C-alpha cells in the first residue's frame, strides 16, 4: 500500500530536515527511524540525507537509550548533558538494563568519561552482575567499576599498566572496603592468570549451492485457483535470504553439516559479528548464530546464550555463571561473499 499524499509530504519534510541537519542528534535518530519504518533502506537514507548507515544505527539506538533514561530515575542534569552530544556514549549502554543505564549514564557525566570510558563502564556493570563478587565490593555502581579494574590489575604483569589499572580502580571505589582491597595490589604483585576465551566457531558459505532457496507450498492437488492466489509472494531478505510471513516467524535454510544435524533443539539468532564476544572482526558483518537450547551445561570451552535481565546475550564464562544459561553456541555463520550476484543466474553457468 503506497503512502497517502499527506504521508509522502511528511516524509519529504523529514528528509529535508535531515539533509539540513536541523535539530539535535535525538531528532535525527527519531527521523531516521521514521524513514526506516516508512520503507526507506539505510542506503537510500544515506543517499537522500548524507547520514551513513553506521551513523544511522548509532543515533537510532542511542535515542532509544535516551528515552529509557527519561522514563527512569535519571537526574535532569544527566539528561541535559546528552541532549546535544554523547550519542556515541549512550550507544555503548544499549546492552544494559534500564536501571544499569541510569547508573552508567550518571557515572559517565559525573566522571566526564568519553565513549571508550562508557564502554568500560558497560563491561564492568555486566561483569559484576554475572559472577559472585568478593564481599569487599558493594552493590554501588561505582564499586562495580572498581571491581572491574581490580580484576584487570590482578591479571597484569606489566607494572606500569598494573599501576594505571589500580589508579582507575581507586578512582571509582566508593566503599572503604573496596578501596582497601584495591590498595592491597600496591604491595601484592601476585599475577592471577586467566584462561583465554575460545575462538567462536565461524564458518562462511562458500558457494551458491550451499544456500538453498525457500519456496512456499500451496498444498496437494486437487486445489482451487483461490488456494493458489492465497499464497503470498515470498520475499527473501538480507544476506541469508530469510523468508518472513504475516505473523511472528521466519525461516532460513542451512546446509546439512554435522554440527547442524547434531543440534537437538536448534534456534537461530541474527547478530552483527562485532557485537559477539571474542570476535576477530573490526567491521560489523551480519551473521547467523546457531544455538542449541538442549545444551545448557556450562563449559569453559564454549560460548553460551544467557538471560541477562530478560535480554538474550552471547557470552563466554571462565567459571560457572550465576545467571541462567539458555543454550550453547554451536555455529556462527557468515554469509557467502558474492561479487556478482547475477553471475549465478546465467543459464550458461549451469554445469553440463
């Protein structure tokens, strides 16, 4: 259904506003999201407004984080701080719960942290909630950050780097017991070795034959014309050609690899590769994550999907976590890189 003239005029006003960069980044994020809901692709928005896809994603997500701060118990001065700048910092808080976002945003403003600092605050709060921390570290958000740097300092053999981490820990420690625990590292030079996270099981589709096409089934003859006409057109979406229907589901086909056949209760998740822990990628790439919900027994040899305050999260744990494990990651699938997609459609490419 095409938009009405009134809706089309409103969409053009939004495009013009973005092109002129009117308002603040919050308005830009909401405008980009409106255009996406209206059917604009990220590439089309870029061509029409100059906002690159990675920037669109950042300000849209950051605007959603800001809205959650507004509806939470956030101090007015914290909200004011992020009205004009700071979308990169708020983007780092996207994986936190609302209460954690409020605490993290407050710390970012109080300590004058940049986006890198906001990312470390996010890591610290997530880490603090997963494991049983030493009793010397309280539930204060700042003590959670101090605990994060305390752990890193204990693992560091380089004295200069160790001293820098200790200083960071003391900077955030709020309780006296946490401060004393960190100060012990000034005289105790014992190194706590940690096990490196295992590599994620990345695969890439290498040929067109690895990726079958999905088609709808009308039914079994005899059938009526109405039966045929009732079947909707199949639209394959994205690099993995997901097929959606009018409801809350979609399908994707995978080759019959042993790792796929061996999963007892498999489900698929879509993710950006850079969002996954231990990922070697520096540029985001959409990947499919195969999770076996039947395998919920912790092992330090695998990554898992866990329940982090009601949100799904892929993580690796050196020791058994205190939060629920929902399934084991058995496959991370990259899409096939095709330089010329029309190449495989030519009849003369078919083997004789």
